[in-house]
C-alpha cells in the first residue's frame, strides 16, 4: 500500500482537521443524512459535543465541515437549504458553500455538481474513487474542528476508498439505525466492515424512535423502541441516544429553504469567495 496522498495531507493533515466523523447506516432511508446534517448544525451552533476533547484553548465556536459523498442520493444541500448552489473553483481548489453568514459551517456535496435535483449519478468504481479522492484533496476547508462525512447506505466502493484515504487521519464513525431496521443483517454488515478496516465506532444512534404527538406530547412507539440500545449493548457499542419521528423536521427543512431564498434576495454571501485559504 502507498503512503498518504500529499494533496489530502495538505488539506486534512498536520492538525488542520481535528476530528473526522463518518456517518454510516446499514440501509437507506433510516435518516443517516438527517443525522449527519443535525450533527454538523448542532456542533457549529452550540459548540463541542459534551464528551469531545479539543486541543484548542479558544472559546470561539467550532468550525465544521460537512462532506456529502452519498453519490446515490446527495441530500445534504436540500437539508441545509442550499439546493441549487454551485461549487466555486479558485486557484487553490474548490471553495465550499457556507451554510451560515459567519462561515462556520462549510458544505461540500456531490449534489452541487449535478445539474438538477432529480439527476442521479451512475458511476463505476474507478470514477467514484477519483471523485472521493478529489473531494478529500481539492476542497479548501481551511482549519476545521470537525469534518462530518455523509456516506451512501451500506458498505460500498465509496466506503472502501474513503477509508483508504482517511486512515492516516484517524477517522471515527457513527452508525444510524431505526427500530425496525435494527435486527437487519445490513447493520451487522456495517459493523463487520468497521471492525475489518479498524474504524473505531463512536457509537450508535436510533432514529425514528417513537412518535411524539404534537398535541399531547405522548410518545407512541410506532416501530418499537429500544432495539438500537439492545443492539449497542450486544455488540459492545456506546448507545448515543434516540431521535423520535418528528414532523417538525420537515418544517425545519422548509425554514432552511426560506432562509436560503431570503439570503439570495439580500445578496448576502453563502460562500467564502475571498480567493485564498485561511491559515
Ligand atoms: P438516509 O440518509 O438514511 O437515506 P434521510 O436522512 O435522507 O435518510 O431521511 C429519509 C427521510 O426521512 C427524509 O425525508 C427525512 O427528512 C426523514 N426523516 C429522517 N429522520 C426523521 C425523523 N427523526 N423524523 C421525521 N422524519 C425524518
């Protein structure tokens, strides 16, 4: 095996990106992208997760990047109200799209490369591999406290490429499941993958875990509840928590869209276009 790719080292190495978290799911539709987006948003808006350690002594809010390499259905731009934005090419690589005015949440997605939201990507292995390499080596993130990576469901070529390139930077992973998907072989395959490639799992999140009635606030266990916790216990993983089915999530996404439209009308920058990397 060759040594680390120099372009990737330049972007991610030497402490430029402090923590890399890969978000995985055994199958599609369990909310992996939603969890990745919420994770990125909440870290960038409220600070470090309570258990995280940072070498930074600054009290400033962290800088977060989210990289969406879900070639089969890149949904991060839509979830962050950034649909239709395009990647800018500077002399120093691709400039990410920023989700906030303060430029603390940088976003890069294969979705920004597609002409329309309904276009799909049908690429063979080598092209996918080249795309992953380019995303890791060509994006001008600057310094980041966290890089969250949304991946396709299951374990595919993309995961293998990602892991090969990221191994020198000690990434970790989070597994997302739903109560009804918890017993599926797909989850066990994802777990097996992380063990085979030596990717440490921070823990497991159970999404769509019960439904909280907006009128009486009682939680109904539509598809059962607690299976994720049991799976975590059985497999020796940390259970990070459960997220209920929340009709408000769709509203939040709509609000993000409204905000994006407002921003466009006001002419405020949604991306950093100063033309140089911040060191
Ligand atoms: P995946 O990335 O696993 O394919 P997504 O994050 O795209 O899944 O979620 C699939 C759909 O379910 C999306 O429309 C998303 O808005 C919705 N969704 C995800 N989690 C929740 C939740 N906790 N409550 C309500 N809707 C959710």
